[in-house]
């Protein structure tokens, strides 16, 4: 061959790239509840198919491993098969020439630890473990297990009030979730197999915008049971618990330390992401159930907690995580250095800071850091920068939040670890000094930064906002008798506080700072389990019927994304940043839903995750 | 070129920078097993039998293609290495029909290289194939008059490919269908004549299992032959060969490691160089043409030489030395050809000398 060609080396490669996208979508849509060993087998087979055929461990070893592993998946293997697999996998890992071979074996060996329980069940009991069972993806992955396919169908039919009540059956915060939920429900949406996951949150937003939840009548409350339950902390978790307990007929008293209830939805999330009046709609609706008494500005101490536990039939502790973690570097006590959560908390009561002409630096890479930085922009800051130790992709904030922050002119100062804060003679903050970082080895699944061989850098700063995590005030409750481990309360999976009879605990104060929907789910679980603890088994209905499904429309169609108001406009006000869907858009989006409650596993016994 | 120092099995060695661990070990007489490696031809690290432990590395490395570094500490045997080598051999033999690796004296391959897999299996105690796959037997490629390929014996080590590429420089023998189904496309099938293959047999000599076989090997057992090192008489290159004789008859030739051929041979050297010795067409006595009948008749050496001397003397006398040319056969040795031209120049008085070493 003397002639050179500009064609791809392999003519199939171009088509393959497109095909791989299909492959990747299938992996992404791996249904929840699938047997991990069956999945591992496909990975092994895919690896074997990728061999170039040069070296024995990979070319001959991987197909043999796959053949042996098939027996494990089929529950036809015994310990000796496992020993043979392990020995062969070690050799493939230890002596393949390139990563195609050794990585395949490494992941197989790793799965033997990660899924040890599943292996043992396949070998010893000849079945998958009990919880290996497929269920409707969106509903399963929503922590509150909202009946998503049903409310999507209701929105599709134009019954927005019905959709709101369908959500409410499992989650009394439809508006909050429509605006700020991180939507884990979308992550494995089956529609991904065809084009992309449904914009579930966007659909819900359409429903609550069309039928504001405080205008949608709530299903009737059960007759009074005469039982009294105390909820400590009126955030999403506490209020959800109160809502369901009140629905069941119990009398609930909510003790709230702040001026108003709403928790982090009010004192953590800025109004431009979730307008206050919309939060009030959710809260009004919850209180409209009846039987809920709210006591604000009550900080429960150990003595009161004891009293409450003795006077009430049960207590649910959901105090959240409201104290900003300090970053102890020289100068961190100077004037102009604030905790991010405390800033957001002040704003929650309507006291906006004035940063006019100030240079603001936010330390941290989570959603709180983004919220603070974007708040600072709206409070007149001359410049706003976010300082983060790792890279942009390592930030724990939602990618969309980071993108929006950048669009609003916020500087991302990455791979920089704060070292000290420089002050003037009056003790005012002047600048932040940082040590450049080098992204290093992956530990616990994340690359860790290490000091780079570079000089420290200085950025001028009049205000430094620390957003490096939140603490939980466990001390008074520990004094009373609750258990805490590494700063968070300890409870079993049913949220019963360890060592106590009638105390339940959940939300951020038990999980450490997490998402609103997880807190809501905890509130629901606590309400159910308190009801059960009190000897009841109340059933709740939502009085809405799930519409009959249409046959699947399989035409690939783009996903409707929500757009935001232009950055240069929105950054001047605290109005909602995001724009909802149009009727045309929501109809198209709803029509993409494959109704997995009806098609596929959802219809068979055990295919749903629903409570009645 | 600078030297580096490394330690293998406790022995400290100094070698030229760029030397592989395997080459360094061989210099120190430390044995590292190899299978797919073929010196100067192929070091692709396919079989993983030559893996060794290198201090500081989490996993073993193939000695054949890992260049030694200064200060390296190498261990050539350990429990882990033995296990890995055993599994590698086990995986290899699991794909083969048993004749390729089961030791059976009577059928063991004749070529010195061709039983390497058997030897290794014996050394590592491989008696059964643990990963036996029931693949249907594949057809043989058997149309080339000198060579055949049996895929059922092939371990896909690609030594033959290396031999054809970098030794024969023919690039005719390639791997086909890469991946798990990697095969060797040996050009010995029905269309063998239309391929570029020169039937030089270097691939067969490279094969460690006898999958590619020179057909002459089927005519004798290794124990029955004697080996004589000599020079190939076919042309002037001077390739070193090992002649194999059975009951006083030439039966085979193998390329020996001579300075001119480095173990290689061409088709004529390998399959033609000795065949004329016992050919029926061979002329075994001088022949003189009978002028009456026009037929050649058997003569004695004296008669023949007398005739040649008188005719040449007459020609020289009548027409001068320049009318004579001396043409030597290149199958003769250098010494003979030297004497022959000397005779031409001094006795015939001619400078018209040439030979046929242009084949
Ligand atoms: S490990 Fe790499 S070099 Fe070896 S066969 Fe697999 S793909 Fe080829
Ligand atoms: S297609 Fe519809 S029902 Fe299925 S997972 Fe997605 S949103 Fe849920
Ligand atoms: S006989 Fe020679 S040319 Fe033909 S395939 Fe073998 S090495 Fe190549
Ligand atoms: S024919 Fe022989 S040398 Fe060639 S790959 Fe097969 S076993 Fe190796």
C-alpha cells in the first residue's frame, strides 16, 4: 500500500459512533431493580467483544470468564465456579497487555465485593436477593415514590388540579418540587431508550402554575383520633410529616425556631429560584388540612424536648442542618466574612444584604455556594467569584446551577484552596489568599486535589462567604437522650430514633444536608410509621383516577427543556429565573411518557412502589 | 551507547540501554519461559508466558517487550507467576486439538521450534484443558506443495506473521478477523498460486506448534535423522543450513543461524538445495556425444578430460585465448570457482570469466 486514504480506518466507525450513543442511552436507562450480576455479565461480554485479539488473557480469558459467569447469573454455579472465576480474573487483570483486558477483570473482581450479597444468594440460595425486582423507573427513583406516570397523564389530559392531588398523595409540596427538585426520577426514565428522559419537573411545574395548589381542594381529613404528635422543625420534612399525620386524623403541633415555617425552602433557597409566594401556596395548602398548630420562634432545648416527648404521643425531630461550617484559616474571623447559610437565612425573612460596590468571594462548590453567589450579584456586588478547590465538573452543585451562575457573570476560580484572609488595620477583610491545586488521584470515587507547585495567589475581597458545608445542632437533643453519630442523628430505616420509644427523626438532621425531596420522603415515612406505632393503619386516598394510557408513541422527539430569562436581565432582580413550558410544549412532553405503570413491569405484581 | 544496571533473581547485570528484560536474562543464563516471542521477529506480548515481577509494580510485566531500566529489580519466578503462566497455557490449549500440545513421542513435531508448546505444557504440568470449548474443527489449508496450515493447532501467537513480515519481508501472511476470532490467513489454500507467497517456509520454521508445517517434515521422525551444518549451494549468498539425513539420504533442510541468513532460507534453499542430489535426472558420469548417432554416451573421466584438453588447446592455438570464455556454476564452492577462474586466466589466457550466481 503506497496510497494514503482520508477515509476512516474502519468504515464502520462513523456509524458505530451513532450506535454507541444508543448503547449509552440503554445503559443509562438500566431499570432500577435489575440483578447486578446480570448487568456485570453484559459488561464482561461487551469487554470480550472489544478485544483486539492479541493477547491470551483478554482474547481467550474474557470469553471464558463470561462463560463461567453465565452460570453464576443463571444460579447454576457453586463455590468452585467462583474460585475459578476469581483465579482467572486475577490472571487477566494481572497480565493483560492493555486496559481493555485488565479493566474488564478489575471491574469483575470489584463487583465480587460490591455485590457480595448478590453473589452469595446466587450461589447458595440459587435465586436473586429478594429486592431484585424491577419497578416503574421514575416512581421508584423519586424518594417520595410519587405516582409520576399518572400525574403526567393527568397533565396531558388538561386535568391540572387532578395532577396536583395525584402528587399530593405522596408529597404535599408539589410547588416546591416543581421549582427546585433535583429530579432523581428523571435519571433512568425509560423514554431515554428512545430519545431522552422526560422533563418530569417541568411537567409538574406546568400543573402547579395552572392550578396553584392552594386553590386545589385537599382530600377530606379522617375523623379525629385524639392523638397528639409534636413535630420539631417546620421544614419540608416536618411539614410533610405534619400534613400526613393531620390527614390521618391526628393532632399535630409544629415547633419552629425561625420566624416562619418552610425550613430551607425559605431560609436556604433564594426567591429567584423559588418565589416566596409560591412556597406560601404549598404551606397554605398543608395547613388547610386542619389539625396542625404551628408555634414559631420556639427553640426546643433538652428540657423542653423531654417535656414534649412526655406530653405528646409521638415526636418527629426534623430540625435540618442550619449552621454553616466554619473554615478555620487565619483571618476567618475578620469583618466581612460570613457564613453562607446564615446569609441565606437572613434573606429568608426578607432582609436582603446590600453589597453595592463590594467585591464578593464565595468559598465552596455546592448549591449553597451558587445560591450565595447569585444572591450577591443581585445585591449589587461589583464582582463575584466562586473559589473552589477542585475542578468545575467536581462541583456538587447541579450542573445547570453552575452554568446559570457563570451566565450571570460569576467568576469560577477553580483549583484554588483558601489559605488565609488578609485584613486591614480595622480588621476588615481585604483579600483572600489561595494555594493553587493540582487535581490528583481518585479516592472514594472522586479525584482529590493536592497542592500544586505554584505560588499562592491573592484576590481582593471585601466580603467572603463561606459555603463549605452545614452542621446540625444535635447537642440539646443528645442531652435529652437521642443518639448522634458524626454530627447526625441515628435512626433505623423506619426513622425510629435509636434507643427511644416514641421519638422519630428524619430529614437533613438525620441524612446530613441533602435534597428537599429526600426530606419530604422522610416526613412521609415518619408519618406512616408513627401512625403504625400508635396502632393504626390509616389509608389515604387522593380521589383522582389515573387516566387510561394511550399506546406508546415511539417517534424519537427532542426533550423540552425549561429556559431561563436572559442573564443580563435576571441578574438585576429576585424574580423567578426560569420560565415554564407552554401548553404546546407540555402536551408534546407528556405525550412522550411511555406509561411504565401500564406497559412493562408496572402492571405485574410487585411492579409498583405505591402506598395506599 | 550507555549501560544500565539491573538485578534479575538477585544477580546484578550490566547491559546496554534498550535491552529487554528477556535479553538481559538470557545473557546471564537465567531462563524465562517464552512462547510467542521470536527473536528479532516478533515480540508482541501475546502469550504472557514470559511475565516477570518487577519491584514496585503492582502487576507483572512481559519480559520479552519490556525494556530494562536502570535499577530495576526483577524476579522471574514466584507462585503468582507460575499461576499466571499455567492459566495462560491452559487458556491456550483449551482452544486446540490435543495433538498440538499433548506430549506424544511418536507424533511430536519434527522441527526444533515446532514443539515449544508441548515442552512448556510439560514443564508446567498442563494435563487437561480446563476451559475446553466445543468448537467445530476448522478446515486445513493444504494446496501449497510445500506448506500447509491447520488452524486447529494454531495458538494465534503471530510468530509466523512476524517471520513473513520482518524476515521474509513478504507481508503475505497476516492476521485475519481481529478480535476474539483472530485467525491467521495463511496463503496455502486453493488460491495459493495467486498469492504473493514465495513458499520460503520461514513461517513454518517460526511456528511453535506445527500449525504451519513444511510437508517434508511428514517424511521422517526427529530421532531418525542426523544433522550436518553446511552452506547452501544454491546461490552465492552463502546461507548456513542444517542438512538432515536419514539412512544416508538427504531428507530436509533447516535454516541455521549463519551470518548471511540469520536462520532464514528461500524456497530454493529450503526445498530445492538438496533435492538434486538424488534426482533421477542427475548426470552421474561424464558423457561424450557420439558424432554418428548424435547421442551422448557414457565415458570415463580420463576420456572426457583428454577430449576437453585437446579441443580447448586447439581452439586456443587457432583463435587465441580471447575466443574462450569460462563460465562457472554457482553451486560450486567459492574455492573451486576461484581455482577455475585462475585456470582460465593463466592457462587459457582469457579474462572472459563469469558464473551463474544471479539466480
Ligand atoms: S488486552 Fe489489549 S492488547 Fe491484549 S488482547 Fe485485549 S485488547 Fe488486545
Ligand atoms: S416514560 Fe413515563 S412512566 Fe416511564 S419512566 Fe419515564 S416518566 Fe416514568
Ligand atoms: S512461505 Fe514465506 S512468503 Fe509464504 S507466507 Fe510463509 S514466510 Fe511468507
Ligand atoms: S501458525 Fe504457528 S506461528 Fe503462526 S500464529 Fe499459529 S501457532 Fe503461531
